[in-house]
C-alpha cells in the first residue's frame, strides 16, 4: 500500500522548494506543505491565513503564497 505522499511518487512536488506559489480560493484552507507536495522531507504542516490579505508566507520554509482569484 502506498500513501498519497509517498516519496517515490513522481507526480508530487518536493516540499519546501518553491519560493512563490499561486493559490486559488478552491484550494483553501491553505497549508504548507500543500497536499501536492511530498511530506517525507518536509517541515510540520502549518495552516496559513491568506483570505484577508491575499498573501501569506510560511514561517518554516519562507515559501510565499499569493491568492490569485
């Protein structure tokens, strides 16, 4: 059995490598790392408040998220 965050899954991005990511309202609530990223080498998941300002930065990896819609 494999988990959706399996390190061998080539369809998943490596966590904490992107410096800027665009997010849509359909993706909320926003967490870093996102569900599309591998978790085996990531920092703890943190939920980021992006709804009010349209921008948020992860305190662990400094990835900047921008709400695009």
